[in-house]
């Protein structure tokens, strides 16, 4: 969060054609994220209805927080990340509204300017 890498990733998405190596790295990162989330759910640290796409959206939402003062931006991002992560904790009240984000919805960022998904 403090490195602001997610903001950079979102800004770069769709501005270049990913290479085969990038696709492989992304698939590996996705597999690792899913495994980590599965372990967190299995240990009852994270609610069972959370999916990796939820984490992507949490990070994206926090990265969107900006005020003129960079140190205050960092404070607000950490504050809201803590609030959102509390919502991921197991034992939260009730289920989440609406369906979870799916890979197709999350992949829109990697479309090139023509509006088509870059094939591998």
C-alpha cells in the first residue's frame, strides 16, 4: 500500500501488449494469491465468501484515495485499508451482497485500446 504499486499497475494496464512471460507471471501471481486466500479462509482468519478479486478491488479502492498532502494520503489509505480488512475478517455479520467479482470482470484492465482482450 505504501509503495503505491497498485496505482501504478492500474495506470499502466491496457497501455501495452503483455508478453507471454508477463502472462505466465500474472498467472503465477494469481495462483499464489488464491492459495494464500484459501489458507486464510481455512484458518478462519478471512470470511469464507471472499475471493481474490475482492482483494484486488480493496487495493484499487485504497489506491484511489488521494489528497494534496502525500503523507496524509498514506495515512488515509492505511486507515481505509484497515477498515476494509476488518470487513474481510471471518465471523462478519451475514453474507456479502451481490455476486463476487469474476476473472472476466477483473480482466478488463488488460484490454488494448481497441476494446478487445489481447490474446495469448
